[in-house]
C-alpha cells in the first residue's frame, strides 16, 4: 500500500484504541498506540523510584532505557529493556504517571520522533492526543473521537472490572475529568482537535458503529 496515515485523537476513554486497532486490522494497516509509549516512560520512572512529575529525572530515566515497539495489525507490543510490558502498563496509576511525563516537551520530542519514524515505515492508524496536530500533521485522515464523560467513565469501569477491580462510577468520572483537564491545559501539545479533523462523537454508538463511521471517512479520501 502507498503511504497512508490515519490519525485518531481524543480524550481518555473515547474508544480510540478499540476503533484504531479494528480499523487497522480491516484495512491491513499497522496500529500504533502512542499512549503506551508515555505509559512505558512512566513505568520506567516508577521502577527507578523517580517521581513522574520531575522533568529532569524523568528525562534521565528516558535516556537510560531501551524502549522497543513491535507494531502489528493485531496490536502493538511494547518492550522496556527487552521485557514485554504491554499488559503491565494498563493500570490507572501508570495512566496518571503517563499524563505527568507527557507534559514535558523533551519527553514528547523523543517519543514523537519514534512515532514519525513508524509512520514513515508503515501505513499506520495512530492514536493519541497530538497525532493530527503535531505528530502527523499531513495525515490523509484525521479523526477526533469524543464521547460524554459519563459514557467514558462507564467504559473505563468495565475495563477495570475485567481486571478484577471495582470502582464507583462517580470516582471514575472524577478521575476522567481531572485527566481531561491535565491533557487539555498543558503547555506543550495539549489535547485539541486539529483544524482539518473530523469530529466523531461516539456517545451511544457501539464499537462497530464507530469503526464503520471511520471506514466511511476513509472511503471519501482514498
Ligand atoms: O491514551 P492513554 O490513556 O494510554 O494515554 C496516557 C497518557 O499519555 C494521557 O494522559 C496523555 C498522554 N498522551 C499524550 O500526551 N500524547 C499522546 N500522543 C498519547 C498519550
């Protein structure tokens, strides 16, 4: 396939990764989860006993680790110092740490480089917060996937339940609001919709409906 990139941005729990993974599979493209990279930096900080809110320390951790991404149509695997940490990074604590390290410009620069390199190598469906605005400003298709906060909290609650954890809906909603606020108000590459992105509100839509809506947009540009 010739170079073709789909950027999917949006807030936590909007269904980006589920949709991006499935769209990549159906189109024979490679799914790249950029949030996993920020999560891996946060995990490395935690392992090193370094606060994720300290820029210089987080950067020195990032400079000292080996982070390897194995992209694939069925999903992406991510390795920290040769250990597969794909599952280990999916906790709310690491999500919060990821949001903190993601505020640092130098951390972002390093990870954006890796992301752009992947997009040069493969036709990608890449999800994150700044893909359409910063990482792939020339992506052929940009989707901004949003959903109401209560719906996003219910989805997160379901994911937590699958991990055997129970949390009150109100508590999950509060954390999502805080994460939205942190991601949208940070100085560097805040979460925002690219001017040329298509807004898709997935509230009340099934995962398959979201996939179909994105595939319909792909048809228009390809
Ligand atoms: O999508 P996620 O929950 O795995 O992302 C974890 C954090 O990483 C999120 O709070 C914001 C940050 N992030 C970012 O700043 N830029 C990206 N491209 C992807 C994630």
